[in-house]
C-alpha cells in the first residue's frame, strides 16, 4: 500500500461550504475500482481532500491510499477508516449510488467496523440532477459539469478505461501507469472543489432573490402582434458558476455572476374571478356576471338564474401576470376550465419591491421544475 499526501496550496472550494457543513470536519471522497460490484471487483484507490488546520497556514490537502497489489484492499480500507473517524461530513459525486455502497460492502467483507451512517453525506450529483434540463446538459456526469464550468483536466481516461491499466500495473508496477491511476483520482477529487460551485444553481431556486429594478416593455412578436412583458433585474447573494439562460412557459431567465434578469409576459386583457361559493350567487346572462343573493332582490327574476361553478364570476379588464400556484390572490382565469392562473398587477404592487422578490422566486422555481 502507498499513501500519497499533497498540499493543494491556494486551491479551495468554489462555494461557501459554510452553507452545507463545517469545512474543518469535511472530507471530499472518491474511489477507484476494477468494476461495479463489490462482490467481484477490487478496490484499488481511495482519495480524499480535507482542510488541514494543523499547519501554520491552514489549507486544503489531498490524501490517497493506493493498492500496489490486490492484497492491499484491507490495508487501504483500514487506513481510510482510521483517518475518517474524526470527520462528520462526506462530500462526493454520485457516492450514494456507488462509492458508499461499494465501500460498505468491502468493510463487511474484511470485517472492519465502520459505519457511514455516522456521517452527513452531501452527494453533488443528487443535488444537481433535478436541474439537468435547466442547465441544458445531456447528462450530469462530473466531466459534463466540469465542461459546463470550463474546468480543464490533464487526465484523459474514464474510470472504466483505467481498469485494464490497473491490472497491468499489478503485474509490472510500471511507474507511468501508477501516475495515470493516481492522476485520474486526483482530478476527480480536486475537481469536486470546483464542481461544487454548481450548487449555486439549486440555491437559485431555494434562497430569497433580490429584484433591483422592474420595468415594462412592449415589442412585436413574430406575427407582428404587440406584446407586453415585465423585466426584472436580479441580484444573487452567491455568484453563478457560469453564464446561464433558460426559458419555459413564456418566461425567460439569464444570469451571469451575481446579476440576472427575468422576462415575464404581461397580459393586458379581460379576465374572470370565480367565486367558490357559487350557491350563494345568481348569474345575470345579459350582463355576463354573477351577483350575491343578498343584492339579487333588486334584479327581476327573469334576468337572473342560479349560478353554477362555471359561470359564477366577475369580469375585469386589467394587466395580469401568470402564476403556476396560487401565490398571489385574488387569482384570475380566462375561463372555468383553464389551468392557467393569473393575478392582477395593481398599482399597489408596483410600489412593493418585496412582492416582486416573492414573484421572481416563484418564476425561478417554475423554471427550475420544468423537465
């Protein structure tokens, strides 16, 4: 077994770890194996990145436990167990699906006591996978996200391609092959310090957003019809890791760094507000509105009829904004069967920045949930 230690110097996570964990109690972890099943494949490398506070200048360090032969499996497992026992958080990439179950099975095989349930696990893959569509990614592999973020790799191999290289290494102990194996793991765990910046994307849909400016805009669409929209300028507490843009349901988002922009259609038309307690209303066919029974005595019986759910409404011409849940009330619809919901952009709301902050987050959450 070999143990390789290395200082990462100025390299550090590109995300405020304090939002997730305690940096001094955190390990970034990645493993290398000769297959997917712990029952038949070998574990040959465990790599970790950790924050070393024992030195005068605290900085991030890397440690790798490497099997120079198949018989070293138990040794690197025990070395990792002894090292990791003082930590509380594990950050990994798809480790819930592969690394953690694989290691758990290996600890069982060698009867080495180690319990991953004592750790708080942070799986970067699990956290970003729901936003693959928003990020316009073909998949959520680590290398794919690295490409999105402009992260360069010297390693050119996949884990699968390195399996045969490791088997050859066990026989030859060729130093060049050893360096290829170590480099791949090193770039995986060091890469996570950069890739973790992608967590600003889920934060975008979860944390409060600040609207710095709101303005109305008019334009002609492709059919030369006049359309209206509102444009909200945004400011984020944490910088986005890349320039992003996405559109859905007529809304458009763009963002770079700590600044962003939302464009949302504004509908200037007549819409309907439906009363839920329709049994307390009459419908007036000539006026095409519903009135409460308490005032219906002033209307001749021949001009009124008991209201139904579908015609128990009042009509109002105004400016409306779309919503995808009932975040703002009262809500309006174009007709009873319609699934689309709207609320009125009132003069009062135009002066309430907090309401626009709330609405901007609502739009972002809609964009982030589209698949």
